[in-house]
C-alpha cells in the first residue's frame, strides 16, 4: 500500500479531518517504493527495495500545536494518531510565531512522475552495476558506486479546505573510480526524474579516464588561479548561496544580503550580469513539486536576473510581519549557461586549474558567504590551452559571490543534485594550501 493515487490519499486524509476535535488540523500522507544497488572494489555489496507509507497529523488549539505520526492506515490507527496529536497539543506551550493552516489554494499538477523510473526492476539495477564494474576491470581501476531510485507520492489536507497531491520519481547515481595504486581518482554524478536518461556506462567511462589521468599528481604552489569548475565543483557553493536568500535573516542583519546600517540588497546587483538563476517547477529537465510543505503554490520565479537579486524567500510568518505575500523556494534552481564545452574553455585558458569536484564545504563567514573546502577526484593543471598534468588537491577559501563576480565564461548546463548548473570558468579563485588526499 506504499503508493496511493490521488483519490485514495484524499479519502484517508478526509477521515482525519472528520475525526478531529481540534480548532484546526493538518494531515500529511506519503509513501514510496525505493530501490538501490551499491558496489565497491568492483563487486556488488548490497541491493534492495524498501516500501513505506506514513501519516502525520498536527492538531492546533489556538497557538498550541501537537503532532503525531503512524504508518498504519486502518480506522483504529487513524483514530489513535488524531487523539494523540490532540493530547500533545494540549500539553504544548503556545508558539508566538504560529500560523494557522492555509485556506484552499489553486495548485497545478506537477510533471515529476516518469513511468520508466517507476518500472525499474532488480535486473535493471544489476545492469547499472555491470556497465560500471565491467569497464573498470578492463581499465585496471577499482569502481565504487551507488544507484538509488524513488517512486512515491506526497499529499496533505487541512481543516480549511486545502488538499494537495504529488506523484514523483527520481534516480541518483554516483561513481568513484580509483587506480589500484591509490594515486588516481575520478568521479561522476547524475540524477534524473526519468531513468531512461541515465547513461551509467558513459558516466563510468568519464570517471575512469579521470582516475587514470590523475595518477601521480604534482604539487603546485597554492594561490589565485583561473579555474574551470565542472558542475560537481560549483554546485555546493551555488546551493549555499541560494539557501541563504532568506528575507528574515537579511532583515535581521544576519546574512550576506544585509546592508550595513539596515536594509537589504534586494533589487541590487551582487554578481556578474550574465548570472541568471530561477526556479521553474515545469522545466522538463528539472521539474519539482508545485506546492510547499504548508501548501503554498510554487511558481516559476527569478531569484537572480542579470546579476540582480529579484526576490528573497519569505516564510509565512515573516511575510505577515512585513506585510507582504509569502515567497516560497521550490528547493531546486536553474542557472543559465552558455554554449561553451569544457574542452572549449580549456583551449581558451593560458594558465589555470580544472576542478572536477569540491567537497567537505564548510562556512567560514556567513555575512560574506566565505566557505572553505577541498578539491578531489581529479584536479589538473592547464597551460597554453592544454591539460599538462594532474596536480595535488587544494584547500580553497572562496565565496560564491566573489566567484560569480569573477566569471569569465559560462558553459553547458548539467543536472546535478536536483539543480541545473553550467560549467564555469572563473578568474582569481583562491587556493590556500595543498592536500595529499586524492
């Protein structure tokens, strides 16, 4: 009973509303069937399928709320979870930022569901591993990878008449290739709603080439370099910037969007004018759910356009405090790119560094969005338009704001971590020290 259709979910949620004795009530019902296959040292280590359905109920008495959850859906279980949530609400302190459930909203159906992903079989997952392990063995490298797929639904209803439903699928694939002597490493990552778009053989071949080419890396002096950042290298920094576009923190002087002396940088240019970042739940390559957890509609919206911050994210409470409408973030974003390939950028670079991936990214200064972290899985020195040799990994100290102000070239887009990110060429990227890790 993991996957319920719209009418089945609505019927169960309506039972919750009918059972409630609270002033207002909200219920969330979701379920999924998920599968995965994992391999390491060129051998499958685990594989499996998991199914689950869960229901949570939040009861409100004034500004007091209580929540309870359950994964049984018979009538007796529904009665228990409603009464438990009401009991907890009565014991809870008042929430000064309580917002009542939304009224009914006009919500569009999403395009997040793909039948090809829902139909995946254990044999399909085995083939995914085979197309990675086989080429790795042939190349004399060691593969470690993970494929995970999801087929599920989410729904909600409240006592004010709001009902929302979404069906979605996804697949995520990552692979790391290592040379047997441990001196070379390559990496590839892909995610899609439609698993028929996932080419694990091509991804594995790229990772193998990176591993072989990155053997016996040389040390070069840290400093400021022109860099070519593949999407796995830039996505962490860009995502951190996006999640920090919150109005409340900006208004309270706690973010990079705060201005000295008060106010925010809304409607100001903060990065290169070629930077455009937006959300679009109906983007074919990167669709998302069309409603938030509270039931607000998610629409196409510009966050940064022409380098200017067009919108800040407003939660319902802070929007009420400021007398504006809520502005929800879908959790996924699209950054416009250009036509240049990674190879084009390399040919156009006199001296620089190609970075496959950044990891272990940590905040240094939230008000300048300064972060630190490490490169890994293939870092290469470029000179006179050609990759000359692999280099040891670096620690970096960099802000995505500074990075996007030092933009030289935007390349082709790729989907990664649920977002669309282009390859980017950046000048004066700051490397502070070397790392012996591969």
